[in-house]
C-alpha cells in the first residue's frame, strides 16, 4: 500500500472548467483529476448537478454514491448560470482555464453563450471538449440520450445476450463511461499539441458513435460473414466457433459460480494441459478432440466433460488450478468478489473514499504511472471550493465573494 | 464528406515503437496513429504478428479483417527478435522513439532485455507503456489472459444477461479495446508531462483492472444494497427499478427488432409525452401511472401498453416518433443497421479502408477534432515500411538493409 499517495500528476498545473453532469462528462473529468489536473465543477447553487441526488448515498440527505464515484478528486464552485453576472464569471474562468468540458442537452451551451466560438475567441488556448448523445449531422442530433439509449443505438445490445433470447444491455456503462474515456484520450492529446501550436482545439464525441469503438469485433464478424453479428451468451460470437469457449458451472451453484475456460486454437498445448488438469489425460489422443476443428464439432461433449470437473470445484479453485497449468481461465467475479479480493486493495485498484458524510469502497483509475495508482480524494461538497477557486483563479477578495453570494450569483 | 482527410494530428511528430499484438495493445497504438503519431509495428519476419492470421480476410492468404481493423494507419517493419542483431536494432529504435508499447505474456519483454529498466536507461525520454492480463502483485499476475478472461474476472459478465439466466459476455471487447483505450489516455498524458520534465514514465494497465473502470455503476448498486450487483436483461440493474425502462418489441419481430424506451423519473413530462405518442393520453391521470414509483409498481402494465404500440411500428419509426416527442428512445441497431446508416458515412464515423488486398467498411476513431474525424489508411503489409523506417529512424543505407535482410534479421 505504500505507493498509494503517489499521484500520476501528468496533468499537474492543468485547469479544467467542468460544466458536465451525470456520468459521460464527469467520468472524463474525473480521469483528468486522477492524472493531476485541477478540475473545478461549476454547479447550480440550488442543489448542484443532478447526479448529486441520483439514488441513495451513505446517509439521508448526503450526496449519492453515484455522484461520489464519478466526482472523486474534483473541486466544486457554485455559479448561477441563469444570471448574467454568473455567466460573466464563467467566461472569466474560461479565460484562465486550459480545458472546458460540457455535456448538456443539444443547444444548451450555445444558448448560454458559452459555445466554442465564444470561448475560443476569449481564450484561443482553451481545449473545448463536448459529449453529446448523437453526433452533429446525425438524424438524431437533437435527441436526448442516456447510457442505455447509446448502447441500443450504438450496437452493443444487439451483440449481447443469449442466441435465442432478446438483446441484453451490457452491464458496463459503455454509453457513459465508455464515451468519457474516449474524450479523455482527446484532451491530453490536444494539450500536448498546444505546446507546439499555442492553440486549443474543439474535441467532440457522441455517445452513439463511441459505442462503435468498442464493438469492432462485431464488425469483423460482419465482414467475415456478410451478415449482422450475432449474440451468443458467453460463447464466441462466431457461428461454428471454438470449443471449449464459455462459462462452466462451479459449486456451490450460485448465480455467478462459473469459470470461463478457453483453449487457443493456435496452441494445441492448451487442450492437452486442460485434459490433464481435469483428470482426462486418457482423451489426449481421442480423435473427437484432436484438433480445434474436431473439438468445435463435438462442442457438447467438450462442454460435458469439462462441466463434470468444474462442478466439483468452486470458481476460485477452478481458476487457480487451470491457470496454474498455463491454460486461460477466469472465474466470473461479481462486485462482492471484487471488493473482497485483497490484491485490489493492496495495489490501490480499489480504494476507500473517506468522505465527510460516509465512506465508499470504489475502483480508482486502473492505469499505473511508475507503478503507482492515483489516490482517491473525496468528491467535493456543493460549493466547497467556491472561495478558494475564485480567489486563486480570478483574484477575488473574500468580500467580493460575499457580495456575489448575497445576491445569489454563487 | 469534405472534412474527411483532415487528421486530428495532435501527436504529429511522435514516434511510437509498437511491439504489441492481437487487440489490447494494437487498439491503443491505432488510436495514437489516428491522433497523428507515426506508429511502427515491429513484427516477426516469419508471418508477422499473430493477429494477421486470425480468421478470414478479404481474400485467401490476405491479412485477416481482424488485423486490418486494429492496425489501420500504422507502419510495419520486420525484425527477428530471436537474434541479437535484431534486438540491438530494436534498442537503437527505442533510443529514437517517444513511446514504446508492448503486451507480450508476462516476463517475455524482460527476457528480451527490452524491459523498462533497460529502455529507460537507454532513452530517459521514452514513455514506456504495457498491457498485461493481471496486475503486478495480483495472485494471477503470471496467468494468460484474453478478452473474455478479463471480462469474467473483471466483473462485466456477472452483471450482463437475464436475471434468472447464466452470465453473458458483453459483446463489446472491453477486455481488449476497453483496456487499450485507458492506456491511450495515459500515453498522451505522459507525453504532455514530458514537456516539463524531459522524462518519460512507465505506464501500465492490466486487463482485469481495466474492467472496473467501466463497471462502476455496479459498484454504486453494491454500495446502495450491500449486495453484489445483479444482471437484469435490458432492464435496470436495480431491484424495484424504473418503468418504462427496457426494450420493447417492434415489427417485423426479428432478433434485433426492439426499441429501448425510458422515461426519466426526474422529468414527469417524459411519461406524459410518451402516452401521447402511443395514443394513450387517456391514461395521463391514471393513478397507476401517475408517479415514477407508481409506474415501477405497475411495471407489467406499463410494458404491456407500450408493447401494444411498439409492435405496430418498426424500430426505426418507433425511435423517430418517440424521440421527436423529446422522450429518450433508441432502436436496437446491429452491425447491418449501423453499416447501412448514411449519416455514419457522411460524418466519417464509418469509413472504407482501401487495402491492396480488399476493402473493409469499418468504424474509425469517433472523437472529432475541430469537427473532423480521423481518416482511415490501410493497415500495413508485413514489412511494408522496413526500408523507409530504418532509413528515417536509423539513417541506414539501402545496402545496410539488404545485408540485414539477407542474413534473416529483417
């Protein structure tokens, strides 16, 4: 644990003016904060960004867990965007910021006169980043979008679920965080370029479009077959695929008591080693299983003989025994398993946010820099950093700030 | 289409020495190429990286579609890493590179004496980036990993599938590309920092760990309930969730003929507008549906009345009609629908790779810079750029290169 506390700090000194809300934008700016940027959320003085109230939190009236998990390591200032004085303040902040991020509904940011044209004119060095549901020029560019709408329209649902069942929504929030991560690639890229050019760029990504980046395996399937890619439970998407390839039931038979087994068609040793682990070395020369093609033809028999063994072991043991034989294996872990895994805590992959209203065990940014993870700091209370940021960024005095607070601007 | 052809070029002048293979590493370096970096794949003279042979391609003997889609816009040189002369060449290249990327099995890169310690000593400015299956310090750090193993062990499968069915593998390749995208955040971050420090950093991500970044919604569920997050088909993960929230069947009833419908509990207008679209304005004041909580209690009735309407429309029409009423709606689109959508081509989200061995319609990087997408260039033929790169990077003459080729080093 000693290394937790060493921040990646790649983006030390970078100021991010963050008008984003919910998850797609905030997951991006949280990543920038984990990389060392000073991320300042600008929030409505009346209740803050809507994510603060989305579901329950550590105690009644506290910020929601949802807000906490996507807003670690940030600062919060309150500004009333319905007042001209408030908008003027945001423009003053934009002059001193390096990055601006927003994910309002289509047209809102332009109506606030905080669009690219205005802010780029005020501060040509500003990297201006936006998430929308659908891309400019899409027939749906004015539609509302949420994670699941992006996943439906972006192709992730069509390839997820049982072969003969309806589409399922992938559990990961690819529509939101999946989009935020792509924006978080573009922003440091634009900052890097600014060293040479002195100018910021407009960086945009649509949630629907972002899904295609993660589903290219399905486009490969489509190119091979000429047909839309199919879903196939936990098995390979390809028709006439691979065996073994999929999840096998383990004891005690709970909803997530499975181990994923796979043997590479390019490495015949995998299958031989697996037969030894499951005590069926007698089948090494059996013609039904001698090649990858033969195993695919006898998939039901392959699955049966492996299940006979996996049912006698719990998933952790099955993974340990198969993995130790240098055959790919993965227990199906749920959030309970992951939170209980000591190595995640030791390595700082899961950390505890020590928030004044209660704690949250949560994953932090999984990319290490010089071996160290990003330490988690609490998500900000609403307006917690108003005085600090307006003093630092705009040189305002305590009494200036009090006046603005009194008139309801902050 | 006029804007296609304007590259983002954020990383112009950045040289990437790419020893990665399959998808997790290549998806990262391809993104760097799309941002303007010169990405040079170093490949085995005998057949190249194994992804070239993974499944079929546009014609027999050609590179696989799989390789094409993850290696657009890169260069290829051949170097025999089993020869000392070859390894010396790679070290010479590392002296002149800005970024090094590898995703070999655990221990391989150190055995090649191309580990962080060696290369950092040779070139302190080098950003050294690695993908492994499991993190250093994990009990499984020496295990093999593939996309589906990372998804099983990283928690994505446990939260995907029907409530009463077994876990499903999300169709998106989060284990591979999901990991590659996080590495692609860290690399420009480290390059940005290098302007100030003059030094590169070691950037590492494990495929299992990366999954947690995309599944934080499940950790929010866990924090709320104290129990492992559940899967729930296309519906909300939360027990006693939201209605409407899910997919509704459309005509003509094919496997992907569904529309996702959702009304925000925070915006009562959504439900009212939806009732109007489906011709049931008579229910606006019905107590069974008057609040989000009431609708959740009467989920089966909500689903039935919406299905009555959706079954009379195809998914595109249903999305158009509901979306136009400012209610969130998303047709479940498959790869066929996406490839057929004109707006993707017009906006450059889907482009055609014009490869000498055949074409591939494929998604490109969905992040726009100043409104323009990254243009797709062909994946390289094996060793296509050997002469060019060894001349440019190492100042070698054509005859030097011929000698190396003759002895089998290239």
